[in-house]
């Protein structure tokens, strides 16, 4: 079965903690319990009342990846892969792709698509994911795995497949490649914003913000930008009238990135009202509230940026509206005016020559 699933999914922020064997070394592998084996892709929950109630059981017969190809197409990566289900139960859930830097730290996690593989069978899939240019350029290894449905955001600790680690070229990762590491939680204080610029394309409704964000922490941090607009001089107790998400980023310690993003207001007429803008960078972007640790980068909206002006198109042809208010019946015929002679007076009589 060949399938192309182009759902866009972007997973930024902390991943759930799991066994260190998934993200590094030092965890003893548990022996499967023969009394309750679990096939790949099947989520099992312990009996109510038991110490393990609510926990996901270990997968004894995980799915296996093979024949993987990665093809970069601009800011998209096309992934073709085969999944083998060695178990007896149907394996189902979703396939995930994560990017890792030279230290093994997670840069970005993406959902590739839903998967269903019957027990004892093999199936081939085709998916396309969209990645930020900076994320792909930082990646030193790519890891594929499957999880239960909606599980990509939980990370590899809850994988229902073997973990396949590759180079960005699609070749197997060398044995000495840095092991995947459990990510540290990001905070708004990890980021520093500078060089903020705003512009409007002509008098249209196309608005853009350009800014540089730097990771000032001692660990890799991921986050999103959020632009909020205010009326009057911004005070802490005045709520914004508009907000717009402004890009995602994942940065190594000391690294910076310059982003150019579109600005979208719910009501474009608010561009004539707002005067103060604040650009926030934090782990959750516009989902984060303003506080002492997330005060944002404040600047004045350029006076030249205004609400869009609708262009009035003048129609041509017989049905065009005349801006003078005259219709065709009111128009004078220039040719008629040129050839028109005054009518003869009734009082005038032809001159009679004398006898």
C-alpha cells in the first residue's frame, strides 16, 4: 500500500521523560513477560488496582523499519519506508521523524502520518513532512519510530517500533554517532530578541516582521515567536488587541537565527489603531501569557504602516460606469455638432430681386 499524507504537524517544547536507554546509556533492558506479550502498535493498560495501572506496557514485538529513503525538496522532506509487523496483532498508530544535533539533542519532532500494518505482514508508506530550513541544516542524525495515535509529541520513550537512526543522506548512522539525549525544558528567559523590523508591501494587506532570536542559555532551546499589538502606551494591565504567531526555532547554546514571517490580524483595520508592538519568544509562543520572565521586546509601530487600501477598479467597455454620472443617452455626438446648421427663421423670406 502506497500512501501520501501531507499533514503538517509541528511539535516543539518538552517531550515526556522516559527510560534512559531511549535517550542514552545506563538503563538495563527489561526482559519481556511471557505471560502478557504485547504486539507492536497495541497499547496495553494494566488492570485497575495494580501498581502499574495506567502505564503503557512494554512492546515485545516492535515494528521494524527498512528500505528508508529521504529526499529533500526545498523545505520539505519526502520519506519512503517499509514497516514489518512481526507480531500477530494489528499494528496501528503513527510514524514519527525526529531531528538531532551533533550532541544527540532533539531539534524537532514531526508526525509523518498514520500507519496500520496487519500482524505478520509488511507494508510500504510514503509521507512528506515540512521542516524549517534551520532545523534541517542543524540536523546530524534523523530518527524514525512509531507510536500510538497522537503519540509523536511524547517522543521515543513510548515508541512501538525499533528506533532507526540515519544520517540526513538516508545512510545508516555510524556506531559512534552521539546517542539521542533527553531534551531539557526550554524557558522564555533562554531567548534574546534583537534587530526587529516591520514592513508593509505597498498599500496591500501583506505585512511582515523580521527579527533575530538568540539562545542565551547553556542548552538547546526551542520556541516560537508571537507578535502582539496594543492601543496607546502599553501598560502591564492593558490587553493586546491583536496577536499573530511568528515562526518556530530550535537553537543550540549561543546560536542565533533571523526569521522573516507574515503578520496576520483578525481585523486589518486595527492597523490604524495600534501604536505599540511587542514581540515575544517563548517555548509555547502565543499560548504563553505575559509575565516578569516573558516581557517581550517592545517597539513602536512605524507610522507608515496602515490598514490596507482597497483599489477601485475602473471597468472598460460598453458596461463601464461613467464617473460623470451620464449614461450613453446623455452624450453628444461630436459629428452631429460639427455638421449642424441653425434652422431657418419663420420670419425670414427669400430675397426677391427687383424688377
